């Protein structure tokens, strides 16, 4: 029951829903998410941490950079079900379309951030 509550709380914020929708498109570093959503690094990291703690997001280190993706092999069955619900939801409104468009052309913020995508 606590896992379900944690998952629902993680999804109760528009920013976190937008982050998840971006991560359903592709793996991203914090700077790419910041630019796509036009939010600060601290806000991005805080929301990623909440999503990770709820089982929705996993991270992978590549040198000095950390890349985030949807946790497709989560052991949290509630997170998996809710991720599928999100994937199939009609949340593809104008804001989410703009987020996806910005994601196509991120500006590298630091060395090592240039990823061949």
C-alpha cells in the first residue's frame, strides 16, 4: 500500500508528469530536461529524485554525467502500471508537444554533455 501511495504522490505534480513524458521519448541528462521544461537545475534534480524514489526513473552514470530513463524493469508493480497509464494517457497537449520540440535541440552546458543522439 505504501508503494502505491508513494507512486501516486510522485505523479501528483505537473513537472514530474512532464519529466516522465520526456523520459518516455528518450534517456536524458539533467541539463536536457532543464532546457526542455525551462526549469532550474535544482528543481529538475529534486523532481527526478522523487520519481526515482517512487520507482519510475533510474539513473546511469557515464563518466561525470548522469543520464535518467524510465525504469522499465522496476520491481514496484504500481510504478509499472502507472507508467503504462501515463504512456497511454491523453496528456499530449500543447505544453508537452513544446517540451518534446525543445528536447530535439538541447544546448550542451558542460564538457562531456555532447551526446550523439
